């Protein structure tokens, strides 16, 4: 396979991946509780607010790890 062929495959894969990520972001608002789970850090003061979704990040990491593990097999 030529270098252009492998580059084309990589670009197609990245395009499909971006479409999937975009779809997940659009649908994430429809999942109840997503981003507001117990353990997520939310601090609100008078002129300052800070939000760090640590529990949400851990759950997403576990799900992605399982998916990548399944694809690797």
C-alpha cells in the first residue's frame, strides 16, 4: 500500500471518530444525571464558580477502557 493510501485510511478513521464523538456530545445532555453525579466537585462563591466532574471522568474512563479492551481482543 502506498503512503497516500495509508494516509487516506487514517483520515477516514479520524473523521468517523470525530462524528462519533460529536454524536456523544450531542446526546450527553439527554442522559439524566450525566455531569452531575455524586462525587463531582462543584464550588460556587459570590463571583466565582468551579466545577470538576471527577466521578463522571472516572466512569467515562472505565467505559472507554472496556471498549478499547474489547476492540484489542
